[in-house]
């Protein structure tokens, strides 16, 4: 394990806003940009002093990819994302598709991919191997899971929470697509209770723990 952790840089961009991230290897300066949602100049400032290797997407909702085309053009970087289906079945010119168990190397560090559908079919998370850091996109927030748009999506979310999220360690710091980061262990009891709760038949949409 490297002696210095992967650096997490964050910029809140766009009108909502949403969180774009840069993960930077302190040993080599290598970096990846995650979810270029808006404000290219802010994203470039976040990458200052690094050597960007790729752009990664947690998912393809418009607020997370609004500046994707411009950042790809300006940085000339490959795009890594889930194979889909993507938002509204739109095509995505990925250079590498990612699924659960795949690894992305960032300098002396590596990211492990988790497919976490529910909020959207192509949602993935990036766990820093050997460190308590997970970029979770819109999978979960401090107050609840990501919004769902169908009964099937909500049932997928329950499965994702049960089979993937609860398997992460208590000390994992989750970095979501909106709002502040949080420690998973502080929410574990609430997530477990949410999964076990009897939800209204046909439920989907916004939910809170």
C-alpha cells in the first residue's frame, strides 16, 4: 500500500450543483477526472499540477456529463464508463467500459469498480483499493438513496444497498454526486432499517432513510 493516500479534490459545479472529483496520486501526480458536469474552467483548476490520465463517469445523467464533450476536447483523454444502457438510451463513445471488479490504475493507486444500479442502470462507484475512500455518484447520500424513476429501479436500489453497499467497511468515506461526504458506518443502521422496512406497493421516487 502506498505510504500516502490518494488525494480527493472536489468542485461543486453547475446550477444544482453536483460534485465533480479529481483523484490524484501524490507520488506521481497522475490523476483522473470523475463526472465533468459543468464549468470547464473550474474542472481544469481542480486538475492543476497533475497529469490527467482519463475521464471517468459514475453515470450518464445530464448534470454529471454536461461538460464531458468540452473536457474531452480540451484534455484529449480517454473516457471510462459503464457499458449501459445509458440515460435515455443515448450512445456514449467510451474508450473503455467498466463493470464490477474492474480496476483503474492511478499512479501508485488503483480503483475498484462496483456496479450499483437503481438510480440509473449505468451507475458505478469507484473504491480506492486499500483506503477508506469511495466515490459513490448518486448511489447513496447522507439522507437516503438516489431517486428512482420506476418500481423496478427502486427494487434494484434495495438489492444494491443489500448486496453491495452494506458490504463496504464502516470506515469508508463516501463521496456522493451531490452534498457532503459521509462515513458509511454512521448510516449502516439506518440503511439496514430502510431495507427491512415495508415500503408501499409500487413505490419509487425520492426516499429518505
